[in-house]
C-alpha cells in the first residue's frame, strides 16, 4: 500500500474512532439523565426513603403474644412503604413516662431517627393508604377515631392516642407527655393540649377506602387485664388540664435496667427495661404500681 493510501486509511480510522467515542459519551449521558431524572429507579426511591428515619416507640408490659404479632406485621407494613426504621420497645410498670424515657433513649442511641411513632402494641394498621412518612411540623394521628375499631369510645376532638407520628423537634417543643400519669386515663388528652398550646397541628388520614372494621386490627386480648387500678383521681381536670408545662420530657425520671438486642422471625428490635420511681405525695394513684417492679 502506497504512503498516500496509508495516510488516508489512518485519517479515516482516526475520525471514526473519535466519532464512536463521542457517540458513546452522548449515549452514557442520555442513559444517566434518563435514569436519574426521568425515572424513579429503585436506587432513587431508596435514596428518597432514607431522607428521614423513623423510630417506632412501643410501650410494653407482659404482652408477649401481641409483641410476637406486632413486630412481623409492622416490619412488612413499613417495608412496603420503603420506610427506614427501628423498633424500640420499652418494658415498664405502666407509667406514661415510658414514652418520655423511650424518647430520651432514642435521642441518645439512635441519632439518625428524626421522628417517632408513638405506637400502641395492640393496634395494627391494615390499609397501605395510611402513610408512615415524615409528618413535618404536624402531629399525624394515624389512629383516626373514624377508622379506629374502638373509636366510639374516644372524644374525636381531643384524641391523639393509639398511633401518632411526630418529629423529634415537635415532641421536644410540646414537652412530651406529663409525667404525673400512671396507668390509663387522661394522658392523651393532656398531650393534645400540649401540642395545641404550642401551635402544632393535628392531622389525620381521611377519605380512605376502608372503614372502622378493616382499617386496623385490634389484637388486644380480652383475657389480658390492664393494670388500671389507681389510688386517686388522675382523670381530674386539675391534672389533665393544668399540668401542661410542669412535667414532661425535660424532667423525666427513670432508671435503665437493661437493653437487649432481640429478634422475632429474624426481625431485629431492642428491648429496654426501665424503672420509674413513684412519688406518693405528688401522685398517690401510682401506689398500686410501686409494690412490684
């Protein structure tokens, strides 16, 4: 082959190589743009789901059968929504300080969590239309009495119990729960006043395709007795309506007995055992709960 012909072939191959490289570069750029800006790929969805982290905070007292059902059910429910979460179970003699103590534990040991689910162990959501996503500056009362299987027993105007989602920032702003409540009664209404006084809006799921019979499943056994006997009247207006600032997350008093990392069907959760001292002078209704730990 003559020198002239060889030069022509070399120039042709050089131009073709540059053209192929340019085409390949453009092709890669188009693919990247299409995947990351036009489609919700699994990778992008995963990134979105991890912008916020949920700690599911569950008070627990000798309810092993319910815990065995709660953990697998909620694991599947939250995974379907691509929520990143941790299960925090607090074992206690029933005092509402379990929520305040659990929240303090979360802030110290789970700094990645920026919102919490204050969750009854015996109420399971069934409808995937109910989001467990970050509630922003609102309190999201998941257990809307309109759909709650026992909703007729509650005052819908002031109810925030059952299941509620709230950011760490707003929980601290509200002051958490009042520490004077033991057993059941009045603590949710007091918490409602606390969020209202701090201009935190309560929102709820609405317009669901389900009703009070199939939005949640109540797994509370009728054969399990709640420790609700009190010495005194903690449901009185003085405590429910007045203790809005005196006690709360800022002065919770508890002792940490143990912290155990456990699994149910391979699903991890942490069980924290706490003890709460009983002040017989301030809260005489705690006496029945202070005889045993």
